[in-house]
C-alpha cells in the first residue's frame, strides 16, 4: 500500500522528508505516482516533514525593510530608491 511506503521512507529520513522528497524517492524506487497524490495522502495521515535550518533574525524587522501603510492593510510599499532624486552632500 502506498501509505505504508510513504511511512517507511519518511521514517528512514528521520521524519525530515516532506512530500516533494518522498515523491522523488518513490519515483526513484520505480513507483509511478502523482506528486499531488503523495501530498494528499501525507496531509490526510498527518505525515509532516521538518525543517532543520535555523531561522536567521532579520535586522530590518519582520517586514524586511518594507514600509507598510496602516490606512490600507495589505498594501506594502518599498522605500523610494531613485538615485536621480538623492542628493549627496
């Protein structure tokens, strides 16, 4: 059964592999399976990969240096960076 194979591959990766890597491993093993089916089965059976990378803190804040407009939520504007308008004193 496909879910059993997914569980074996997932456990073999120390529960690190997500759907794309599981799908690739199944394809390498000769199993013709659709990536969306792998994603659906993993989601249904709550098989989740983990991220081992550390998150780096952003010195510019969570917005990444982008100014937000509180009067219009969801609208983000980057600061103007037009070199022609800058004055170098």
